C-alpha cells in the first residue's frame, strides 16, 4: 500500500477541520444495512465451503437464517417505522428509507436463492448420504404413517387450536416467527361453500420427529404430520390443500424508562408484546402457495408484495440445530481442549498472590473461561478474606456458573453487587429470571442506568489483606457467559494494579449511584468521554504523521459505523497514516479511494469462532499504545451505552496483543478484503503468500502446549 503525500487538513479558528476534500460526500460511505447483508453473504460463503464438516455447514445455514430474522425484526422494522412516521433519519450515504428497503429486497432475493440451493441441493442430500435424512410424509410406509397418526391424536391434537376465518373469527394474532398452516377448505355439505383455516403450531411441540423402523437417522417435520392428519381438526370440511407460512414482527422494545415505575416488570411485559402484538414486517410462504391465499395473508397482516418471501425449503431453520446433538463426530468440527494458563493451573489458593505479582491476559476460546474467570470468581466466593464482589452482567446464558458463584458469595456473607442489563436484546426474559434468583440469594441487583444500555465488561473483587483492602479486577471484551466463551473470540485482562482498581470502582459508582464527571486514569468511559477521546487519539496520530512522523493505526472491531470516526480515519489516511482494520461485520468506510482512503485497508474474518474481541493499537515512531475495549465504533456505543476503553499497562501483554493482531492480519484462508465498491474478496495468493488461518493457528498453538 503506497504512502499518501497528502498533508493533514488544517484546523479553522473554531477548531473544526478545513478539509480539501468533501468528507461528507455520500459516495464515501457504504450503507449500514447493505454492509450487514455483506456479512451474511460471508457466513453463507462459509456454509458453501466443502472443507467444513457437514453438520458445521448446516449450522452456518441455520445461523444465516436466524441472523436474517433478526435483521428484519430490528433493521427493516426501523426503516418501516421511519416511513410510517414520515421522519427520515439522515444517513451518511444519503439513501432514503424507501431506497434502502428496495436494495435490501434485491439483495435478499439473491441471497435467499443461494441459501435455499445450498440447503436443498447440497447439504441435506449430503447428510442423507451419511444416514441423516429429512423424509417427506408421503414417502413413509403405511405402518410409519399410522404411527404418526396415533402420535398426532395423542400428543399433538390436544394442544392445537384450529381456526377458521369468517366474520365471527377474524384473522388471529400470530406469534412472532411461529410456523403456521393455512388450509383451503370446502364444506362437505355444500361444495360451493369455501373457507380458509389457519393453524399455529405451538413452539412447545417437537419439530423434527424421529421416524421409527429406519436405518440411520430419519426425521419427518411436524407440519407435514399435521397437514396429513388435519381431517381430525376440521371435521365436516374437505381439505383441498394446505401451505405453511411464517410471520416476522418488529422486535425492538420501546420503554419510557423515566415513566416506568418498575423497570423489570415493564420489560417483562414488553417482551410479551414483542412476541404477539408488534407489527408484522415480513411474510414467508411456501413457494407453492396460490396467489389468492398470499393476498389474503398480506391484507390480514397489513403487508405489501415486497414484504413477502417465498421458499421451497422448510421455515424456521433454527429448529434444525437439534440435528447437531446426534452423536456423529465425523460430521462435526474436531473437539479441542482449551488451554489453562500457567498462572491459573493447580490449586486456586495461590490465584490472588499470583495476580499481585503480575497481570494476566487470556484469549478465549483458546484459553479456558471456566478455569480462569469462573475459577477466580469461585475462589472469591469461598475466600474468607474477600469482602465484596461487583460485576456487570449483560448476557450470561442458562445454567451459568457465574450466577451460581455470585449466589454462593452472597450466601457466604460477602457484599455482592450485580449490575444487570435487562435490555440486552433477545435476552431480556433470561436476564429477568436470573436477576430474580440473584436477589433471592441476597445479591444487590442494580438494573442498569436510566436511558442507557450497560455494555462494559468488568468485575472487581475486594479483599482484606494485612489490615487494608486490595482490589482485583477483570476487564473483558466479551460477556460473562461460559457458552459463548467457547464459540466467540474475546480477551480478558486480570490485574491487581491499584489505579485500575480505583478506576473500575468509579465505573461501578457511575452505574449504581449515577455518579457524574468521574475522573479516571486507566480507563475511558462512554457515553461521557469515549467517543471524543478516540477522536482525539486519532487526531494526534494524524497531526504527528503530517509532521513527518511514521504512524500506524491497527484495530480489530465488530463494526465501524460512526461517521465522525470514519471522517477522522479518512483525514489520517490523507495525512499518510497507515491504517489496518479487521472489522468482522458492518463497515461503512470505503477503503482504497485515491487521495482519501488509499492508506486504509479493511479485512474481515469469518471462521469456526465468531470474532468478537476488540483491540486498538496506535503507533507513533517507536511509541506504541494498546487498548482493549467493549465498544465497537458505532454511535450507539459512544453515546447510548456505558462502555469501557482500557489502555494496557503491561508492555509484555501489549507485545502479545500486537502479535495476535499480526496473526489475524496475515490470515489468507478466512479473510476477505473490503474493496472500494463494497465487495469483499479473498486475498490474492498469486504472490506466493502462505496459507494461514488465524483461528487454526491459535488452535494449533494450544494443542502444542497442552500435549
């Protein structure tokens, strides 16, 4: 990448930059929604990769389908709300909501076609060859059909509620993302009398039903069993035909926190509204459904033709993840054993002594979460010298050892405070359940901060030692969730440095007492300072480069959306700063534009694990600063969330993090390079670059150290 000779734009008297280029030009920005679909294309591309085991390919196809569900429930719903309200939120690319929806549909039609082809013509046939089959009901033997008719009568029929549409029975309010069946009916008494029946399949019913008396693993779908036996539901009617459909609803929860007397109760109520009462944003139908029936469903749901997507494949693919529970190890990724860092090996009694002597970095999932984070928390819960534990909980998952350790600590008489973010999207109900469990155990539960989401990841343990108190801190880029710690990449930093302990204590005062204008030295907090601090850091690099110093910015993120940050990166590039970005998902910056971003290169990595860690490396000549953060570079993270940016104080760990970034940057197997037109391409290997997968590199490294 050539070094630009463009001089950094100068400042005007009011402190704003006087740019020689118009950095507000919409052509310089990639649309956020279309970039989100680019990421789904990458995941789909991984599913098409035959080097992956079959079950992993199926899982990726299910993930794409689930991700697109969320895309409709949040992003498409927001665009529709803008149109309905007549309020247009300007975006840097200046695409109107109508134009965004048009382009989204155009992209999705192509994406869904590839996705469907991959499932029906590649993955499912390949699984069938391995003895895992999805069987059509009509292919079953008479004995097998009789088995399922009995099953339907005894286990399904009692929980179904068949409806018929007439003036006394209006169109029902259908559960978000449930599978439904529409029946075209004719009266047996008068064939000219016709009607439409609608049946919702309750989510409590098992979707994939094991077929008896077959070799291998054969399953039939619940909806086909119901369709074949629906004569028991609509007595007196002849079922002419039937088709599945699915409704997706707006899932964004809107809460007037300043008016809610009980935030926990209000969120519990809003999650119920999200499932049942929110507006429909998408209708998925069986591709064979007649036009007249589609029109009826559209009118009943208040949708337009562009909101309808027809599939030949089964709907609600998330249910197919149950196939991964089959004991077919040769069809899955080989298991791996996480590394236990030397500092955490052996008896737990030495952990606090060890942390007094040095800081420790862990890189999940390659380093064990249960034998580091959970081990420290369990040790603290049982240690008589520990007097207090404070932690931020965003998503913890089910059967969480973190929750159990906190409950144990409280029952052992320690002061335990858990800041629980009830508004963690799609985890609200789970968070409510274990928040109540914590309260019952004696934990002081604080439900976030008014008007903000608490997204920072931090824990502090206060211990009495030799007549005084010492604070031990864990700062992470990921949640305190043992399940995701096995499938997401994240960093965790352990330290007993007094200043870090004081700063994290200030963070908790912000969260529990609404403390304001706090002063911290080792961490920077959002929403008060983080965004402006990052702009200042980038500005310093820009000015240094303009003055002839050799500078470089390297960052690993999940998303880059904030227009102020993007413009500052453009200015840095114009000043000659070399910028390397690993952005897993959405990226609205256009790299490689001559004279503006030709010193910026953006890569993304999609592999076995979801890349979730966030780090920033800023270099001025021989000076280097390394940061870990909970925040992506998005307006919501800077201004609508409580986030944390932490400068790594230990030079050895800073070296280690820099080396980790270099491994990611050299990835030639799973990396894609973002082009100026927004397309993502594989690295060019014609120059003889070695094949390297960053995630495989880290896996191989722990295998070498654990054998």
